[in-house]
């Protein structure tokens, strides 16, 4: 009997001082029993495939809770399958990946075993909709408390909720491992004969800066510039870079190589810009030429323009209007069907009124042989 009592005491001691879990819903937490409460009609909890795999969250499986429109602000889930452990300096800062379709508080609640006695509701709002972001929860004021129940209330709004919501979360990390640089956007566009890149970070940790890397038509990425980072900050920061060394009519892609002060690095997602803009207005010779009965006419516009493309006979009469209207900058091709025209030589004319004030008119001859 004494041996049995001693074993029980040892078991309890190990449970209380066990290591805090890393809940990834693939190896830990995926088979836990979560009890739903106050979720409203249509509320459902499950472990499901990641709705947006990539970026800061490449996990295959994540937790999901749908909450009905008639659910109260406290709709959530709780589980006591978490291994009991004591909060200390190494596990009292907690990070959670969240992905929600609404902006509201994400409530992470830690409680004593059995749900009685000590409990701490900790609310942190998400700032993005339908994007993964990492939230940080501070429980350092509760060091020494024993955790035996985990509660998640992912869409917490007082005094009530007037909407349904779908909420995902993943990677509950009690070690407080914060994503070094949380990149929230990365975009690019052609502006004339340059590329303008812009990106935004939500948080940064030891961020030396970014190598801007470029690929041409699927070739290996090479570094074309560097942008200094902001070190460590929890404030939003905007960055930009202009690449002035591009060529016309080539396919460009860009990515960021984020570098820490210790030399470690990671890559951000790729921005594919497609074909670069032409440098000047240009009308190409039709092909094929001579033709019967169809041919193609191509032209380049370096800026957005209002254009007309028309066909005339040799006495100056317009016999066909191919296109008339506004076009974006780039290369354009139109098919001309001359089945209703008689054999002979014709002139096709491109007339341009560009948005930058440029006027451009040019023409070429083509031959129809039937």
C-alpha cells in the first residue's frame, strides 16, 4: 500500500512539472477531445487541412471552429488533454498562429486542472483577414501556476456577436518562439521601363535587411539590390525598391531574402510580373504577308493609350476598323480577316493618344492575294 501511494505521488509530481507541449494538430492535439460551448447554430470543431498552406504556416493540419451567428461572444472549445505543467520563465510567453475571416479578439485561456481556481483570459486581436499571422500571449504574471485546461475562444467580441465566423489556429508554442520577420504583403508592378516593388512587415526581430532577388524567364534568382531592415520592432513597416535595370519584353520574377544580424536567412514568396513593357511605340509588319485571307497585326504601347487601328485602300478610303478604344501598356496582336476584301495592296494605320500626352501615328503596307 505504501509503495502504491509513493508511485501515485511521483506520478503527480511528474505531471505538474512536465514540459509544456507544442500543439501542432498533427502530432500533438490532433486527437485531443475538445468540448464546444456557446458556439450557436451550425457551430463545429474539427482538425482540418490548412486553408492557406505556405508563408509563415506550412502545416498540413490545423484546428478549426465555426461559430453561428446566434452564438454569444464566449463561443469556443476547451480540453483537459493537455499535459499538466507549471508556468515558468521558459514557457510563459505563448505564440499562436491564427487565420480568421473577421477582426476580433482571439482569447487564449489557461486554467488550473479541472477548471477550478486559477484561470487567466488573455485577449489579443488579429490584424489580418484570411491570412495567417502569429499572435503573442504574455503569461509571465502567472509564473508558478499549474496549467491543466486549455480554452480557445477565437472570435471574442463584447457585448455580443452579430455575425457567423470561421476560425483556424495552429502551432500553440509555449516556448514563445516568435517568427523573426512577419511579412504581410509583397507586390510589384511595371512602371515604364522600371519595376516597383513594395512589401510590408507586421513585426521584426533582429532583421538586418532584405536582398532583392530577380529571375528572368525562369532562370536562377540573383541579387539586384539590398534594403536595410528595422532591427527589432513590433510596429508595421513599409519597404520599397525600384529596379531600373530591366529590358523590354522579358518575363521577370522577384523574391526577398530576409537576413538576420547573425547571418541566418529565409526567403519570401515569389512575385511573378509577366512580360515587361516595351520602351517605345512600335507597329510591326503584318504576318503573314502577302496573306489570304487572314493575317495578324502587332504593336507595342509603352504606356496606357487610346488607339485606333484601321485599314485603308490605296485611294485613302477606310475599308475596315480593326480596333478602337483604350488599351493598357504592353504588346498587342489583332487578327484581320480579309475574306470580304478584294485582292490588292492596303495600308494599315495605328493612331495613338497616350495617357502621358504623346501622340503617335504610323502605317505600313500589306498585300492580299486571293
